[in-house]
């Protein structure tokens, strides 16, 4: 394993073991008491469909249909569990691999691929889902989320006691983001302003090729108390525990209790992105260790043991998964090839002399390749 000493997977909130056996917790078990068999099957379905989408996107990138792809493989429980705890009015600031959270917010997963296809350059509008744009700049969005949470607080949308009005803000980020100054500033501002913010860290143990053990000598959640922010470590491969822990943090945020830092200890089973080769920096033994802790297999084991996974449900899920894969492929192929000069559109709200000059230069430069002149041989 990549983690040793204080950064192991011990001391985590867990409600479901890797073998799919329920674990009682005095604080968090009551928060999942209302989740019946239909709810558990729904979570299982969400994770299966998101993984199918993830695999299809990876294949499309390998086929040259996407410029890049960041997998969420192995992190489905952290995303679906926390995402299902959100209320409709809550607002999400994702980083760039929160495909499962996007799914729980009702975002059409095909729309996520427009950024990686080069169609939108991040300029799509998901306002109907309270789900912000994907952010490629590490940790910068945690400050955006903090400011949004402070604004919500000042607008009187926190602590009113109205469950349909009070809202929370959630920022998702990885363990690598904890080494950025932006996140530490977000902790400062959210704490001193008592902002209704949940900072959700998916500690998948690798910041590209850098192990978390090379970034911190203590659990990442331990940073919270130093800023006056309540913190909790949760088994990130346990969808039930992720749901329960996030539900508590969201309740605190909505009621005016301030921010919470959640460290979901999980594992990136795939590459950092499709431009990465994880075999260069981690062992096959480590990968196998975490493969045995697959979050989807864990919930499936519970459902099977409790007799709540009928054959017709699995058959229907298989069909839905295949249909999703086919739809995603068709949607990407229908996007066409974006114009290279489209990168200059929507940089600013209105015309900008510098951008206009850069567009003109680029178009002339690009045309030189087509004209067979001197530029064609550069």
C-alpha cells in the first residue's frame, strides 16, 4: 500500500465493511435508518451507471474522440453517497472528476464531455442543477465556493429553519489540492465567517504521481481543527458512510453551524488522467489491494446478503448501462469537430482588442498550413 503510519485506512467512519457487512455507529447509523432497499438499489444503480459512463469516456479518448479524460474509477461511493445527501437548493463546486456528483444533480453526463471534446471550453451553463463548471485549476474553486457560501449567508438563506430554503455549499477536491494555498485560504475565510460550506476532500492517495505521504505526515482531516473547522475522516469506498457523514455536515452548514472538512479516504483505481501511466509510480500489489475494496462490489454484497437484489433488477440495470454507453458514444460523435478559433469566443463578455488581435494572428497562422506556402513546412 502507498499509505503507512497515520495515513492508513484505520480510524475511519464506516457503516459497511469491504465484505458488505453492516457496521453500527452511534452517531452515523441513525442517519441512514431511512434508507430502504429501494434507496440502496438506487445508489447501487447510480454507481454502476457512472462507472459505465467513465469507462466509455476513457475509451472515447483512446479512440481520439476526446482530448483528455479524468477518471473517477474507484471513487463512486464517495461521490454518489455525498451527492445523494444534497438538497435541491444546495450548490456544488466540483473540480474535474466529479462525474458521480454531476449524475446525482441531474446533469446530462454527455454534457460533461463537451469540455473534453473542446466544444465549450468550460462555458456551458448548468444553472438548473446548482452544479458549477468543472474547474481544472487545482483548488482555485474552493475560494469561489467560500465566497458563494458567504453570499448565501448574507442573503439570509442559512439558519432560517425552513428546510426548503436553507442551503449549503459544497466544494469537492482531491488530496493534491490540500497542498495549495487556495484551499488553506478557503479554510480561513470559511471559518472566521462561519460560512455554510462543506469542504469534501476525496483523498485518492495520489496527486498525479505524488503519494499523500509526501504531502502530509498526518491525516488530511487533521488540518481542519487548526483553522477551527470541524473535521471527519470517512471510508470513501463506503457509500452509506459517505452519505451519513455528508448529511451531518450539510445539516450543520444549513442551520448556521459553519463549515466542515470531510476527508473521504478512497483510491484512484485508474490513471490520474488518460495522459498518465500509474504503473510508473505504484505497484500492482497496491492496486490489487484496493481492487478488493471496490465500492460497487461492497454495496452489491450487502444487497445480495439481504436478498434485495433480484435478477430482474440486475438485468434491467445491464440493459440501462448498455443503453447509456450507446447514447454517450452517439452524443460525442454528433458533437463534430470544434473550430480551433472557437477558443477565442466567450473569453470576455464583450469585444476585446487583445483577444481580437490574437484571433486574427491565429487564423492567419492556421491558414498558412493550408496554403502550401512557407508556413506549411514549419
